[in-house]
C-alpha cells in the first residue's frame, strides 16, 4: 500500500502534475508518514512543482501535532499544547496554509486554528495537486 505522494514520485516517477495554487504554505509531516512509511521528500517534491506555491519549512517540522489517535482524548492538555506549537511554528513562516497528507493531523490542527481564530488554513496534499486543472 502506498501513500499518494510516494506512489506518484517513487512508483510513477512523476513530480509535476500540472497543479497551480497561488499561496504560501508550509508542510506538516505526519508521524505515520514520516516514521512508519519513511515519507519525507516525496510531498515536498510534488509541492515544489506546483505553480504559484511558495513552500516554506517551519521550525520543528518533524514534531507531532498532538493528535495521535486516542492520545488527543487521553492527554487533552498535552495534545492542545502540541497543536499550539505546530500552529505557532506555521504562523512564524508567514504561511497561509498548512499542508499534509494525514487527514487526522489536518483535522486536529484545523480545529485548534478555528478555535483560536488564527489566520491559517489547512489543506490536504491531494487537494493542492488538483488545483488549477
């Protein structure tokens, strides 16, 4: 089983799908993608080819967002603090969007962003790659 970016880059040898998205964004590595599937560069290679997208790395990019399945329920204060750190690191880049391949991470980060009224949006990599078609 492959993750989207891994399949496109490693299997199909495609890193440009013709997407266009005018925004400044940062990429969040999900724990599962990074540690279990060893996916690090593939999403970035795809995003680097998106016309109009300025991709900037945030500090502590490999740090968990705090969701982790039941972790967010069992350790809510820690989970919220981790989402806060992730959102603040993204804000420091000046990004408009946090992009990831993990819908659970995006849901968790987006919930925090909306609760705090932060000027950030979240977006799945697949949604970015279909922009501008």
